[in-house]
């Protein structure tokens, strides 16, 4: 979306889904991090006014209430560092954070909120340094307005600051492949976003492959910045508008908890996910009994291209780190695939060390 001119604006379906995901993830993240650290940090580089035109809470207010709830049940403290460029929106945000604080009544200093004014980079790093946040474990939300607004250098500095730091970045890929090829300023912004010019290969891709190409390039950028594990969510709203939400962490447990949050989010926002590795690119409805057809295709492709047979544990880890599905969904699916003679397993009982081989395609006909 383009940058709004008003103080508040309507909340779109993508944003509703992002906030539901954020709430669920922070509900898992905060208790875990407070168990092992006396202080943890939540930061945003594009905080906004804290409310939408319809009265819905903005992400800083969503985060405040989740973090305040976590502090009610355990010791420790949380520091929030919020950055907003527009002075009108900053003033609005201050009011909504103050109202949230009055409703929670935490002891002074347990949930400290610093709201700064300025552009995301370099001001966010300056605020994090000034508040001594760079020595603490952080979750950093970098949810701009869809363009290449988050420079690679910011991600690298966040990754270098603490081994437990995590980031969530959003971007709409259409901006770059629609406008950057013939516009030097937009290409320079893309170079700063990706950390190099390798993404220019998107201009040689067919139209149907451009978005996925940029998604994969950005996952590589996050890994080069220092976030070993990345998880890419393709979020598609009812108007078929595509938004990428990409999560970066060093810890497999972080991926697992983010995945659990994703599958716990209901579908009332009108947004669906799509697994980047599904060759059919089927949109997913997150249901109690999910459609695992895309995962079936992904695992078959992975098994057929692997240099050697894989174990169930290897397939579960691949599912965790490379798909939007959860490891718990693998064994029930493998059992069905075995019964349908798409797989052979040895031994016959499917457990972690069982070896799995895909039946050759020509043997299925």
C-alpha cells in the first residue's frame, strides 16, 4: 500500500492477519524469553498511530497488552522501543500506549515504552543503542508500507547484537519488479534492501516467477545478515494481492513457535497462506483438519531429488524449516502416502529413523 496521508487509515485484510500472527507469536515468545532473561526488548521501526480508523488496535498496542499479560505471571521486565516518523501519528500512539498502561497498572519500570520520532534507519538503531537495548534479546517488527524500506545494514546490526534476536519483515514484491528496472533510484533502494545487486536477476524472470524470485533472494539476504533460519509466509488477500512476511531467527525453536502461531490464526481476516515450495501454488485454508495436498507434493519432490533415501526425522526437519507446515503433520501424511503406494518405507513402521523412498513416477501408472 502507498504511505497514507491521514493520521489513521483503514485496516486492510493483510494487516489483520499480521496482527493475529504477531499476537500469537508474542504469547509464546515472551514467557520463554522472560524465563531465561531479566530484560527483553520488543521494537518496531514503523509503529504508526496505534489505532486504525475503525478503532482496531495497531501492532504496538497489540504487543503492549500481550507483553503486559506475560509480566503478570513471571518476574523480569520488558522494554519497548517504538519509532514513528510522522509527528501526528507519534502523538496519537503516545495516547494509546498511555491508555493501555492505565488499563494494566503494572509496577513502574516493568514495561518501559520509549517512543521516538524519525525514519526507521538509522534512527531505530540509535534509539536501541541509547536505551541499552542492543545487549538484550529482541524481537523487531519491521512492517513498513510494502516497498524496500528496511536496509540490509539494519538487519545485520540487529543480528550481530545478540544471538537470540529475531526479526519479522514485510514487503510487497510487485513494487520492485514493476518500477525498479528503469528507475535508478528504485534500484538503489532495492540494493540497500537486499544488501547487493543479485536481486536484479528478477528482470530476466518470466512474470509468473518474479515474486518468488524476490522472496528467495530476500531469504538469502536474511541468512547472510546472520539469521540462520528463515520462514517465508505468502499472504494473499481476497483481491489476490500478495504480501511477503519473512521471519528470521537463529533458533529452530523460534521457527517452530512461529509455525504454531500461523496455524492457530483463524481465517476471519480473509487472508490465506500459500506454501512457497508447492509446485501447484495452492492457497491454504488454515483449518482444524488442514489440506496437506501441498505438503504431499513438496515431500514427493524433495524425496525424488534427494541424493539418497531420507529418514522420517529428516523429513520432519525439512518440513519445519522449508515449508509452512508443522512437523506433527508429517507422520500421518506419510502413513497415507505409504498406504496409497506413493512411498516405500523401511522398516514398515513409520518412526523417526524409518527410511522413506518415493515410488518412481512411472511406477504409479
